[in-house]
C-alpha cells in the first residue's frame, strides 16, 4: 500500500510539488522573515538538532546556503505552504547520497495537528521512491518526539532502531539524547 498517490518520474527533484493541502516550493531568501518566525519558536525548535534562530539574518544565511546546496545537488529544501492560505507552514528537505536519502521537516506551531507535515513528507518520500536507484529512505527523530514518529510511520517508514545517547538537541540541553531511526528499503 502506497501512503500517497502522486506520480513523479524524474531524477532531479521538481522545484514545486502540489499536494491536496500543501504546496512544496523551492526555498528562497525571500522566505527568511516568515521562516524566522517559525524557527524562533522554542516549542517548534525543541527537538531540533540545531539551535533556535536568533535573527532574520541567521535565517537568511541558512536559506542562502540551502539554495547553494540545491544547485550542487547535495540537499533539496522546500517551503511547505498551506494551500488554503498560501502561508508558510514550515520546511521539508532531503539529502540524497549514493543509493540512500534522508528526510527532515518542521512546521510552525500554528500549523500543527493539520496533517501538513505528513502530506509534505509523503510527497518527498513518494518522489524518492520513484527514483529506482534509491534503495533506502530514512529519518531520525528524538525518542520523546512521538508526534514526529507517528508522521514517519504514516508515510511508510518503519522503526529500525534506537541509538542511545546519539544526538545533541541544543534547545533541550547539552547532553546527548536517544534518537530513533525510521527507514524504508526497496
């Protein structure tokens, strides 16, 4: 059973992907003000592996680097827009290395509980599954982040293992935390 029914047959990710409730579009520096508002929220950033954003300039620098990585083909980051409002809801990205790809995402708190993260991640995973040379898609999540674990399960990734004391989450504290790995394999 496929978790979503969108059809992509191309090597390079599309710069925009339309879903039912979300639109994914390539991130640009113009997204900095709205993305900063989401990334400065301590609740949104709680489980992230990078510190909460401290300025619009920091977010702009992140987006400039994301645009370079897209052009280099090392990482693809999309803005998640809620189609009904055209508001920035968050981001989703993937990194493809050889025959594997990892995904990550986050949503502004105002958009939690609407299924937008699930749909956005599903669109990216479906694109990746259509690439026949990709045999593994994976993601990691803090062991206490149960909502994100549910998203990964809904998009067809399966629990693989728990890495104990494996990842620092600077918005929680300096001690390494347990990390759960989810994956899909061809």
